[in-house]
C-alpha cells in the first residue's frame, strides 16, 4: 500500500490535493458558472482532509484566488497553498507570457493580496517555451523573494530536463509541476529525475486535457477495461496509476463538481493489481 502523504516544502501533505484551475468559467476565464458550487467544492475538499491546494492569479484571472480566500480564509494551519507565476491573460482570455523578473515579483505580490497571505507557501516558476528570459535571471528574483519572506518554497513548472538540472544547484526545488499522465509521458525524463532526487512531482492534466485531444486518458481502452474490471471510475484508475508509479507524486485533480471531487479523492483507495499496471503501462505506446 502506497503512503498517503509526502513532504512538500518541509510539511506533510496528502498525496491527493486539489487544483483550482477548473473553478473559473469556461476556458479558465471569468467567473464560475455557479459561485456557491465553487465555494462548496473548496470547503468540502478541505473538510475531507485536503491540505494542498494549487492555484494561480491568472486563473480567471483573479477568480480562483478570490474563491479560495472567500471559502477558506482564515486558512487551516496545515494547508499549503501553491501558486504559480510566469503567465498572464489578456482581455480575451488568451494566455501570454509574463516572464521578466519584475513581472514575477508583481505576480507574487498580486497573489499575496488576493489570497490574504503574508507569504505564499510555494510558488512555481512556470517557464514559457519561448524562453525569452534567462532562467538564471528568473531564479535570482525567485530566490530574492524567498529571502525576503514573500514566498516559502520555489517550485518549477513546464521545464525541460536541462532546466531542471540547471535549477537544482541554484536552489532547493520544492516541487516540479509538468504535464504528465497515463497517455502523455513526454516528460518522462523530468519525472525520472525528480523521482531519483525525491523532489515532489506534481503532474498537471492528470486526466488529460482539451489542449491534448490526441492523447486521451479516460477513453483509453486499457483505462476503461481496468475500471470495469475493478468496479471503479476511469478517472480513479488514471489517478491511482499516477500514485502507484512513484511515492513522490502529488496529485492536484481539479473539478467544480462535488461528485467528481469525491470520486477524485477516493482514487487514493484504489488498488491496482499487476494485471492493471501491466495493461496501463502500455497506454502511452498505443
């Protein structure tokens, strides 16, 4: 039986957390479809024992953080809120880079204000694939903000193996947040490095994404067949597989539905047998 907790930024968290990305409106833009439902999901997650919530100021923008504060402030002492910087939205909802050091600082300050915190426990530096700003310059700013007490731990997101290896000598890495799931293992090299180093690995899009329609997770035959054989939901199979492959994996599945929240949280209780693991390991190759 896998451990149900792991250490994140020096504190023990449950391996199944909650991601706030799906709380804003369609396209992660604008207000939620139902504000009361969004608040209820956040409160139920924490009541159920979730103590790792992932967010970003640019979810909305300004929406996810406001909902988290409205639902949960004053925050439980064991709650770790993880945010990220490095992107912004325009008036149409387009995703744009915000990579310059002064933009990173401004984004951290925005997070502090919107969340009502004196320090964000962990902030992920989300690298933009264009790489128009040097990683070392960004790390200089992130480290300075940590030394000032604005952030507790520095994570990195959407990074290559070279960028991960460049970061490790500069600072302790609180976590790595990259796209990774049962159907998309293009980031296997970073996953393996983090596992070897014992660095928490937080896969985003653990159940797939509309951004990657060519790599479906929940409709993969092995996922559906395993779910049917074990009598669980396909989403629970996909999440349980991630929990099973390495002890340093922390999950942040997101939803705006109470029923889906309960389903996601129960994935930690799903035991995948050898037949399931063998079948699921082949999904990415299909």
